[in-house]
C-alpha cells in the first residue's frame, strides 16, 4: 500500500461497543454468551482493524486477552478452577456480562437522551441565538462496526475467489481511490457497499478503497446508510 | 389588566426563559406608587399556576406555538410539528452533530456526576480524552473541581446548557434516572493496575 495519504481514523467506540454489536448482530443471549464463538469473532474484527492499520487502542487488546482468559478458564474442569477473590462467582463470564449489561443501560439511556435532543431541536424560541446540535447518527446511518463487518465480507469473498488473474504492478493510493469513489457517486444515486469493490482485484486494492471510503465519510463527503438493521449498506453523496 | 394577561405579555416580550421566581421578584420590584405595583404582592405559586393555565389554553386553542417549561423557566416556542417550515426561515441554522460515543460519555457524566475521567473510562472501556474535550468545548459539561484521591484528578459535571439542550427541567427528568444513578459501576483503579493475566506475564 502506498503511504502517500495516511488515514488517521480515531475509533472512539471501545471493545465493549464491539462486543455489544456482535451480541446484537447474532441475537445472542447476553446472560449466556457463547464465549468461544464471541472470542473468535472478536479476534476476527481485531484482525481487520490491524489489516486496515487503524489506530486500535490498547483497550481492544486488553479485552482480547480477557476474552481468551475467560475462554481458557471455561475449558478447565470445575475442580481445577483457579481460586477467585470473589468465591461465589462460579461462572468466569459473569464479571464481563455484568460490565456489558451496565454499559448497555447507559448506551440505551444515551440513545433516549439523543432522542430528546432531537425533539428539543424542533422547538424554536423567540430569540434564536443558541448553538444546537443533534445526535450524529440519524436513523439508518451506520456505525464503524457495521462498515468493518461489511468490509470483512468483501475481503472474505476475494480470498475465496479461486480464479487466477494476471496482476500488473499495483499503483493504488488512497488519494486515487478517493477520486474514484467521488466519481462513482457523482450521479447522486446510492451505491451498494459491495459495488464499490466490484472492480477490485486484490486485497490491497480493497483495503485502499475501504480506507478512502472511511476518509470520505469522516470528511462528510459520503454517507453510509443501512435501511435495515444489519442489512446491505448503501453509500451516497452527502 | 388581569395577571394572566400580564404574564403572557412578559413571556412574549422576554428574550430568555423566565422562571416563576424571576417573574415574582420582577413584579415585587415595581415602585410603590405606580400602576405596575398592582400585582407586587402576588405569590410565586400563583404565577406558576397561571402559566400552567396559559400553557393549557394554547394547547386547547390549537396554536402554532406553545408555552414550554424548561430548565431555566417558561418560554414561548413553536410547535415541534411546525419545525420543517420554521427551518425554512433559518436555513443557516444547521445543527452541529454529537457522535454516539460523545452522547454515551455525556450520559455517564450526567448520571454519575461529579465523576473523574478515569471512572468514565472504566464504564465505557475506552479512552475518552478527545470526547471529554469536545463536550467541554460545547459547554455541555464543565469542571466541577478535583477528587480528593491520589493525583487529585479533575471532576466533571453537566451544565445548565446541557439541560436546555436536552429539554430537561432538571436532572431527575433523565430517562431511567433512579436506576442508573444507583447501580454499582466499575471504578478506575488507582494506581492503574493491569488485568491479572497481564500482570502475571510482566511481573519479575
């Protein structure tokens, strides 16, 4: 990948957000998390973040270690469990579950507060001097995890493709792909996420295209919408 | 002139929300020998009750505006259903946006204030420096002092503007308030200790 244009994407969502996202996506029971499955999915996302060279906070790594620890503990027979300070807690997942549940309550409350701000922004007083802002994600707009999830799907498809193609020297840069994406969306018609990668032949090209997409979303040139939860993502001009 | 009409005139003319208390002291401030002194003995509760009446009259009258009580008092505002048309009048007033993480950080502060940054991070499981700074810049939170624990970290709390922005009369009006103020939350450890499995690897 050429480094002429370095994308610095700050991920403000944390590991707990990712876990809640995975739980919701697969409609898992938060009180009975299949730890093996969630751990491998989590690590898969970490791989993608690494592939993209995104600035992954150390918190993600700590949570990965924690998940692996819980998973390994759950594999031990009951009489070989390491002693815990809180002896009444039999299930090694419990601490994490409790943290997720408490955090989810705040997330839900934040969503409802955001709704209130939206309603409030519809009231106009006699003197309009105050600065107003509404929650960033209107209905249907996607989170970073939705995008990474879709990206992961595209990468997998390319990896699975058996056909042999002749590859010439690769000269993709993020700035080239930014231009290409802007051209593709210039008509104002929304494109399906996968269409953006239809011509991409290699993994590198896909990664570069995706970074260009993230950058354009950050610059508020493009918008990613998902009409149905966990459905196909559409990309359109803002 | 009836008191109710006067109250209506006051909220109409005012450039900022008026609380019943403010109106009460305003009426008391009228010089004794003037016409304005006629209502100088009125009680705050009576004012509040009449404002409430006006609010209901507007609703029943099907007006395009309403009398709304918010954190800092009573204010005439447009009917929210008229918003798409009122926006035509103020096309430049594009709302700035608050991101999901910012909103969540703000919610944690609002329910658990005053709170240190480390304790916010313990709940969210991710660093919040940038987010806290943008909330400070937007005047939604402010520094409430320092916690009397090692390092004396800064404490954060929400502002009056926070209430106005979210259309709350007070903090008790926040959704699911009772529970979220009470629940036991993970606390930041001081000094920050690595998780047990990491400690085992790094200890000499």
